[in-house]
């Protein structure tokens, strides 16, 4: 019985440390990338997130095939649908209230959707870039996140308020990213020219340090809970 209590307390502590939650994970993934461009961070809104969840459930009801067919009648989406990456884009303000990104995926974490949207980055009037510009848009201050699933397929809906992707304001809301000599070069695909181009990634070293600090913190927290319990138990014995 005593060991069950110990395991329960360990589980509670792990849940506290790891229990960031889907919405906060998506928020952090957005704000980390927005900061690279000097843009203000987003904040979560519960009402907007509930609307996202409701819409995600509607997408589940309508069916995955219908989404690919209806929302991409003018695009070649065989690769997107087959690999379940982002299959809807931030095509500008919807109902004048928000901009929206949707990701349909399997066998990966929801945060990979944000990475996928950020991968195809650019500044020209091209629908391929609208997912990126929607998430980076500086004037957008509020974020909503909703998730629904059917079997192994998940539907992630993200909305931004005020709406972005307004062409005349693009220059002021999606600035060029500053670079430094210590940036690590990476190769990405220019979706306009289908040619390999070089961009920069400043996170290679800092991510390793951040991961090490996080792991150390987690182990320290778990130890701080377990150690007194075991000491007390050994004292009883």
C-alpha cells in the first residue's frame, strides 16, 4: 500500500511537470517562432479555443476526404492528403473575425503541424505561404486551439484574432527575419521556384541547452518528491 502511495505521488508530480497541455504546447510553438521575427506573443482565449474544437468536430463529421476535395479544388494536394500534413491554409480573414490554420495528421505530435506551417515561409502573395503568414502575423494577439479525432486521424484547428493575411499590411506584420553570423544554415525548399535555398536556424545550439536544462529540472523535481518519502519509509523500517 505504501509503495502504491509513492507511485501515485510520483505520477502526480510527473503530471504536473509534463502537463503543459495541448493548447499551451501549440501556443509555445507559435510564440517561439514569432519571437524570431520580433513579433509580439499570442495569448490563449478559452472561448476561441472552444470554437476551434467545435469546428474540428465538424471536420471529423464531414470526413477527411471531403475536406481535401472541397477546400483544395484548385490545388494539387495529393502529397498533403496522403501524408496528412496541413490540408487547409490561412486563406485570409474568415467572416472578418479570424484567420485559420487546420492540420490533419496521423502518427505525429500536434506541434509538428506548427513546424510544417512554418517550413513554407515567404512573403509574396502565394497561398503556399498563407499558413506561415497567419501564424506570424504581428497584429494577431489571440490564439484559439481545438482538436478532434476519429480513429487514428486527428484534426487540429488553430485560429488567430484579429485576422491576418491582409495583403496591404503584409510588410508591416510579417517582417524579414534578422540573421547573425553564428546562425546555422539549413536547406529548405522554395515552393515557388522548386529550388533549394538557404535560410537560417538560430535554435540548433540553444535548443540542446534548453533540453538539457528541462531534463535536469524534471529529474530534480521528481527527486525532491521521492527522496523524503523513501527516507521516511526507511526510517520506519
